[in-house]
């Protein structure tokens, strides 16, 4: 799985560079998550390049969500295609996964959340 990681003070910006998030690359995503959670920061997963997700990809996203929630951090999906958004809604995972329209909104959401934590 190809990806790009940009680390910021309050969050990690993770850009998936594949067209498909499937059984062949989901394990590498999970492995990378295990390294990233050591930073104890929220994670924005930019899915702008992804046009197809299978059950393994959805499972990997749920793992990310669970691991970050355990640390009291956010796991945000952004720039999700219409097709993938429909799949997330069809499987009712929109009740679990936090999907925000674009990366700027996701960054603002994290900064607001960090301010709330400090209060």
C-alpha cells in the first residue's frame, strides 16, 4: 500500500495513495496504524484517491477508529468518494466512523476538539 504521512503538532495526516482499499493492502494499513498510534495524536485519513473499498478495507478503518478512540483521540475520514460514502452508509458504519467532507474541515474539527479537551 502506498501512502503519505504528514505529522503535525495535534494530528497525523495520512493520505492513502491507492485506488482500491482491499484485502491486498488493508493489512499494511493496520500495521502502519500500530506505529502511528504510538504518537498519541488524532489521525486524519484522506481517502481522495480511493474509489473502491471491500470488507477488509472497512475492517481496517474500524480498527483505526477503535485504536484511536481507546486513546481518546479522533479518527477522521475525509475526501471520501460518493461511492465509498454510499457503502459506509449502506453498512451503517456512518454511525461509527467520523466522515468529514474535506481535509480543512477535518483539521478544524481536530483543533476544536483539542480546545475542548483543554477546557
